[in-house]
C-alpha cells in the first residue's frame, strides 16, 4: 500500500474512529465544517456515548436552527443521562416546533425505558 494513499474511510467511519480515539480536535473540526457534517457528528456523539460533549449537545438543543435542535434531541436520547432528561423536559416546555417536540419526547422515553 502506498505511503500516501488517500483514506478510504467514510466520513462517518472517521468520526466514529475519532470518538474511539478521543480525538477532540477532529471532532471539533467536524462540528465547525458545515451544517451537514455538524448534524452527522452530533448524531454520532450521542450514539457513541461521548460524555464530554453533553454540555455542547444541551447548548445545541436551544439553537435557533431547527435541524440542530432535532439532532441534539436525538443525541441526548441516545446518551440516556438523567441530567440530559431534566434538560430535555425543560426544553420541551419551550419548544414550539412539533417535530422537535416529538424528538424530545422520544429522547425522554428512551431514558425512562
């Protein structure tokens, strides 16, 4: 294999590898590189149970951007932390978008089992 062969990993695989390796610089880069990559990264952070990102996910749940709120609600639901559920319940009271409300309700239900 050539020394400088381009990586054949998909973007998702790269993000998951960064999660496994604790590569915060790569994760931060992904979260700043455009909305689509941010949303994909947020989803993966939840699925990979990346505890250090809980505050950032809670912050995104209050974003003016509906898609960011949806992704954050999904990710927080995947993490299933009681502190996240408290925050989700508070945001549910303030959320006006029905689809985001539904995702928040699903996230809370995941915790409650």
